[in-house]
C-alpha cells in the first residue's frame, strides 16, 4: 500500500517543490487535482505532461492518480439535462484518462459533487444520465490502462451516490474492469451505516474498491479528529489492499505543508505500530 498526498494541500508551491516536499516528509506519491495544473488540464500539452512527470521522477516520487476531476474546465456536469454539456463532460473525462496515463498515474477518482447535482424534478433522469456518463468513459479508461473510480460522497454536499453499495451497483451494471469504486473515510463516516473497517472487510474481497482517501469526518487530516485510523489501516492490510491510500484533508491548519507533514507522520506511525 502506497501513501499519497492530494496535491491541492500544497498547491501554493510550484509543482517541482510539491514533489520534493512530499518525498522529503515521507509520502510515496502525489495524487493530482487537475485544476492545479491548468484551467484546461485535459488539453495539457505533451511537453507540459512530460515536464510534470519528470518533476516527480526527479524528486523520487510517483504520480499515483488524479482526483477532483470536474472542477476545471468550468461548467461540467454528468447529470445535466443539457445533452451538449454532458457530451463535453464525457470528452473531458476521456481526455483525463489519457492525461493520467501520460503522467504515470494508475487511478482517477471522480468525486466533484457540484458537477453531479440533480436538477429539481429531473432527479431520476439525472441519475440515469450520470450512469451513462460513467459507462461512456469505460473504454477510454481501459485503453489508457487506468482505473476510473466512482466516489461515493455524503449528503448534504452531494446528491448522487452516497454509499459504496450504490457505487458498486453502478460499477457492476457497467461491467468494465476499468470502472470501479473507492472509499473516502470522511464521506463514509457520515453516510454509511457500517463502521469503516467493517465496510472494508465487506468490500475488499469483491475487488471493487480500487482506491482509498484518508480524512476525518471533520474534514481535516487523519489524526486531527475523533475517527480512529488504526483499525482502518489494519483492515486494509488484513484485506490485502495493495493500492494507494491518499491523504485528503480539506481544512489545513496552520497551513497546507504543516498539515501534510503532520498527517504522514501520524499514518506512518500507525503503520509501523501494526
């Protein structure tokens, strides 16, 4: 299991410094939010893609994945009643699969709750359109050799796909090995009926969990709230999880670098203790 840092936590640093910092404090990789690279990250030039990948390699760190996919470019949606808007969104999703492959990343995590809001009176249609968009990216992900993960997120911030069970049903309906789901600890602690270790014991054997985000329900980093991460890490280890667990806080106190350094120290300590 690799431990990665979601790079928006330190996005005020130039990308080369993000890589050097993450490696220095003990991360195995960076998980990139594409909006930190460009306002149109799906159109990043081959030269810039090569520069980003080289910066990580030179720093001795991996680019493990992409997440928060739909923030840039603007006005994307998988649940909009506007066919042209959904078509454009699918095009971006497919191109991000290619970007991930070019950067050496293995997974993409589709969270982005604002870009899957359900229009009033069209909730059922919105859910159907969302599933169609996920299905439409499967072949592109397969060709690129990446895993596209549908991220369950908790209400009230998110209206569509709250639980691993809901996401897994979509994954099974699509039936592609390139589309799976994942577990976000902050969201799961608020939306799921089961405790997170029990969820992992249930879902890891299915092979449908391809990624994990480590964060507290208070939206801070592991170790900064009441959620106990030792049983979560133990369940991952005992379940044979060999993917990436990415640290993804949303509140950075006193700042991003301090938060990131403290979080990896906490997680590494738990892993060392068994």
